């Protein structure tokens, strides 16, 4: 499926190839992108949830205080979430949002 741009014009979106996604098709595209992101995670030996996303290594981990957080490692270093989450899934959603995945 062609990737639309992040611009939103009355529930439609255009991509550079001229394909227009509107309404449900646009929502389905972003849901598919989010599912693809979430489906690629693996469990490390330490129990962390991690994956490669482009040139980034993204990780969801449990902090010493019992809350879940995320990190994004790139060529410039590691960036951490500012808040903790009670559930691992909530931290994963926060990570996806920080990366702009599945957002219109």
C-alpha cells in the first residue's frame, strides 16, 4: 500500500505518487503501520521487548521502580522516555507515538 503524507485535508491524504487515501482506507493504512511496528518486536535475554526500526534500535523495558519505559538508540546516542507506564503495552503505544507511527 502506498504511504500517504502526514498532511490531512478533510479526512484524505495524498502521497508523492498521487494516490489518495480517504476515510476508512486512510485509517486502515495507519492501523496496518502500527500493527507492523508492534509485530516486529522480540524478547531479549533480559526480558526487554526490542526491535530494529529503520536505523533505530527501539526497546521497551521495566525500570527498577517497576514502571515500563522505552528507549530509542541511534547514531547520536540513546533517548529515553520521560515518563513510566504501569503496563508494557502502554509503553509500546507511547514509543509508537514518539516515533509518529500510525498517526494521522
